């Protein structure tokens, strides 16, 4: 089983799943594919930070409001 951590972004209400450790099969597979169930190793809350998607969207909207070209 591959081990994951769940991060709850309280500010925006989203949740993210990050890989912390590959299982034996995924380590030996060239594409790191795991076909067994995954296990949550830990779960924690992030009350003051938004997820990457929300912070990127806010940055994009802020730059468009300032008349800058977003690339």
C-alpha cells in the first residue's frame, strides 16, 4: 500500500492528497503505478493557507485587475 497524507485547507475548504511513501510494487514499477489500496498515514489542517489552485486563481485575478498580462 502506498502511504498518503491528507491536507485540509480550512481557508478555502479544499483538500489535497500527497504521496509520502511508495509501496514495494510502486517502487519497482517503472511508472510507479500502484494497484493496491492506498493508506492515509496522517491528516492535518492548514487554517491560514489556501490550496495552490485557489492562490494561483487569486494571483491571476489580481494581475488582471491591475491591467497586467497573465501568461
